[in-house]
C-alpha cells in the first residue's frame, strides 16, 4: 500500500540556502567549461601534438567512460562523508588536473589527464545536487536545482573560450588560466560552503541507526521499483539528448546547406539559450504546482516531453529553416523540465541516506547508454539512414519517457 503523499508546504528559505546555490552555480560552470573546452581547440591541439581523428575523439570518450563508471562510488562518498568537503576536494583536484594538462607533450599524457579529470569531476554533480536539496526542502527545491543546472549550461556555452584563447595564444594557455581560477575558487569555498544543519543522509542515519555502505546503498536503491523506473527514464533521455545534441549541427549543414559556422550558431546559440530558460521555468513551475499536487515534479517533466515530441517531429521533417530552429528550441525549452526535477524526483523515491549514490547511478547509465546511442547514430548514418529519421526515433523515446514519468509514484512525504 502506497503511503499518503503530502504536498510540501510553502517554505521560507534562508539566505544561506540561496548562497549555496549561487556558489555552486560557479562550480558547475567551471565543471563543464573545463571538460568541454578541449573540443573547441581541436586544430591547435592536433597541430602541437600530431594524432589521428580517432585519437582526438578518444580524448572525450575516455573522460566520459571514467566519469560514468565512477559516478556511483563518487555519489556514495557524498552520502558517507561531508558533502561540502567532497565538492571542494573535487574542484581542487580537477582544477589541478586542468593546470597539469597544459604541460602534456604527447597524446598519451593528454589522454591520462583526461582520465584523471573524469575521476575528479565525477565527485561533483551528485554531491552538489544532494547538498542543494538538503538546503531546499520545500517548494523551492526544483527552482534551486534548475538554477544550478543553468550554471552548468553557461559553462557548456562558454566552451568556445578554449578555442578563442588557443588561437590568440596556444592550446595550453586556457588550461593554465582555468586551472588557477578553479584552485583559487576552491580556497574561497573553504570559508563559505557548509553542509546543511540537518543533512538528509545524516538525519536518516540517526533516525534508523543504520550506517551508510556502498553495496548496501546499491541494494537499497535498486530494491525500489520507482527508482528503477526513474533510471530507465533517465537512461533513455540520455540517448535522446546525445542523438540530438551530437548530430544537430550536421543536420543543419546537410538539410539546409548551411556553413559550419552558421550551423554551429543555430545548433548551440539558439538551442542552449532555450534550454537555459527551460531549466529555470521547469523548476519554478514544478515548485508552484507541488504546493497543491504531490506528483507535480513527475507530471510537469512528462508534460514537457509531450510538448517536445511533436516539436522534434516538425523540426526534423520541415524544409523551412525558421520552423526547424523554432522546433528544436521548443524541444530544448521543454525537455529540460526533466533536468530541473530529476534530483527532486529522486528525493521522492530513494532512501534519504543514498540520494547522492542514486544520482551517481543515474549518471552512470546516462553516460553509458547515451554514449551507445550516439555511437548507434553514427552506425545508422553509415547505413545511409537520414538524420531526420533518427530524430523522429528520439521523439518516440520521449513518449516512452513521458509514460514512465506518469507511472512513477512517490514513496512518502517529501523531505
């Protein structure tokens, strides 16, 4: 029998709770900027360090593999120890690795630094989101999460800074600068970032008398059917996201005959601007609706996917560029409702002792299945399958995800 779910009451949130979100927005921005900028300085790196295209692609792949595989254990560290110290340590180490990257002189050395960055960055996202929901317990939880996701998107959109600095100086210059910035900011966080007074994982341990263990955590989260549904949904959305983001510039070039520069602007500038608005809107709407409907954090993302699906079908079948751009912007706007609400959803279905561990597991499957989806897209491209059809298949997956979100039932009172 399902326990009665009580909607969260409107809450007064402290200044420190919003300060934590602001501090972590900067960290999230650095997290994605440091990992993404290497993709924008391809020519400069390959000129300095001769390598094949496959080797250059491996620089991103090895990061993704290491990052995904270590995410569950990284989440466990945030559940077992002090969340804020895990965040600060992660920022310091990956910033040091970013600085170390500037001294690489061979492909093997550069590959090693990318693997090290995957290890250190894996510790950040689960800890950061768990810390945010520790501070935001009522009707500000989704908006706070969405604001942090907006910081991450700013970091993604600033990836061009790496290529710009590489052209003006050399490929290593950006790694030097951003490494120093991250190390300096980790020192600032030592004096400003603290765990919530009543962190959910520590409160749950005190109430139940049960300690936190890695394998016990995995058994706990996978024993809950609602978590399994969340996991399937997040993994399928990883396939959708990788397919669309990875192949959208190529689609604009091939379908509309655009130059590489114009295709890049339409595929990133317009797209990420809409996504930025989407995470903020999705967070605010879910918080407002959750005051009267206990399932709002599942239903709003489901509605967003139902809007995104026809938008993708229209964008992938039209011959009018403006309609295609508008369709993909609608997708970016409403698909990201899920991003703003995934950790709040996890709070409704997972053991409070293992929220960060649970998000780490979500990260693992999103990276692995999403990466396989991106590779499968390349295989289908080699088989002469049009990108428009691939995007329509992705839209079909969104319908499945919307149904899964609708079927998820919360376990109890939101805490």
